[in-house]
C-alpha cells in the first residue's frame, strides 16, 4: 500500500516579523467582520424595502452575496494562520480555496458587467427600460454555473469579455449623457452610475496591479503583498 503523503504548502504570510501577527490579526478580523456586517445589512435592507425591488438593487444584492462568499474563501484561513502561526495549507485545501476564489471572483466580474448593462439600458433606453430589464432577464444575467465559469476562465474569455462589455456600455452611456441638454440632467444621469463605476475601477485596478506585475524578488515581496491584499 502506498503510504506517501502529499506535502503541505508553506504560506509566506504578510509579514516575516512574528511580533506583527497579533496586530495584523486584530486589524483583519475587524475588517472581515465589517465586511460581513455591511453586506448582510445591505441584503436585509434591500429585501425588506419594496421600493428597492428594482433591477439595479437586485444586482447590488447579488453582488453583496457574492462578496460575502468571496471574502470568506480566504479571510478565515488567513486569520487562523495569523493566530496560530501555522502558516501552511494542504494540497486539497489549497485546491478547494483556489476553486472557490476563482468562481466568486468571476461571479463578481459578471455581476459588474450585468450592472453596466442595466445602467446602459436605464440611461440610453429609458422608455424601454421596464421591458428590457424584466425579472426573468435579470435572473438570466446572474445565472452562471461554476463549471461553466472555470471553463471560460481557462480560455481567457471571462477576463476580457466582461471588461470589453463594460467599456462598450459606458461608451454609449457617456455619449447619451453628452446629448442631454441641461447640466442638471447630465449630473442626475451620471449620479446613477457613480457607485457602479467606482466598484469597476476598484475591482479592475487591483486585478491589474496584482497580475500585471513583474516577477517578485526577495526585496519586492513585502511591497507586492500590499497590492495583493487590496485585491
């Protein structure tokens, strides 16, 4: 019988100094709890208020739910390692974490794209908006199976396709806003997109900062850890 055991992966961590671990544990525990509480309250508020049962808030509630799951794929393990100084993960644990990290990250990506399409329909086709963004179509925009996500991820389409769709949507939105005659109308139209546009910029800027970087050296590991943490 083969009794060989798959070795664990050793996690480098955010800091090599053991004295920093209690401080980092406290900071990240607070951030994690704030993230959980904020997203949970947002879900409860949208579910309880009938006035918020619109396509825009439907997508926002789905984004909050995915963010809850996305954060929970890595934060608990990081907090455990900071508390125990264990600093390792099994092969199966690493594979599971990577799988769910990729799934929820890509769901985030697709939801941001769906929200861009929703804003495009609202601003560029306001009279047809109720017909375009029906509950059935909103459900179809967020109905993505995890296995299909990973297959698309392997082909590279999932990273480029949604970004191009978002850019195209906002190109049409800005063109439509530019044709609005009054300054107040332009301000009101842009205000409906400001929160989503902020999330898009934050999401993709951290993605590019994390993955479009030169290979790390021993001197640059700590500097890159900060960028990775933002993602």
